[in-house]
C-alpha cells in the first residue's frame, strides 16, 4: 500500500492555543495541494484532529468525495503546549531557541511520541492494505515516522515544508520504504 503524508498549511501564530486555524496563506497552500493531488486515486483520507491539519485536508476531501476521518495518534507532540509559533518565525525571532528545539532541547518524550505515531500509522496501514491513503498531519509526525522507516533515532531531523508531500510504500511483510520526502512542486508559481 502507499501511505501519503501531507503536512498542514501555515497556521496562524497563537500564544493562547496550540491548535490554531490556518492563516490565509495556509488556506491557499491547502487549495494548492488539493489541486496537485486531484489526479491521484486515493482510497481514504485521514487527518490529525487538530484544526490546521483538518483545514488542510478539507479541500482535498471535498474534491475526492471521501469522508475525512480523524485519528488522535497522529496529532502533533505540542498539542497540549498552549501556544503555536511557526518554526520559521521562531528561527527568525529567536535563533538560539530554535536551535535548542531542533537539537532535541524539547520537553518531549520523543521515543514515546514516535511509538504513538508508529502505532497509529501501522493501524492505518493494516486497515487499508493494498490501498493508497492520504494522511494530513504535522512536521513532528512526519519526522518520527520517517526516522522509524529509516531506522534512525526519533528526532526532528528535517524541516517538512507546509503542505509538503511524503510518500512511503508499506508491504504486508512489514517492509517500509521511502518513495519521496518534501515534495513541494505544487507550491511553485
């Protein structure tokens, strides 16, 4: 089966919630990824229960006519932090904090987070054997799943672009292969 992970679009910055809606730019990105994926046959669409992922998935779900389903196991690791600062803003405003964040200076159990994500995605893979599914989620989810597939420690090792597409082949035998990471052609003018 083919597992397509799509990162959410750019959300609004929020100091009051870790679950902000998409910004205007994020809605434009969601429309662009929906148009890009429109030619592909997809058997099911899943999303994190967080607003930014749901709002990114909705245009594609409308286009395909599939019901958008949610899975708690693919929510972002910061879902209970009480704030959301887009990584590029954090990097521009406070490089030291950004560097500490990406170097693992998080108050997050990355191994536990990875175990939760892997269990959720393996459940979806099993439930959709022989199919192609699109899963709208988060940069942390994509990082720890990719690390799992590559056999590296769970960490944030690359920066998935907003609405980037990441493809994995998942065999019934348990073999997992990376087809692509960080596809962004749909964002080019």
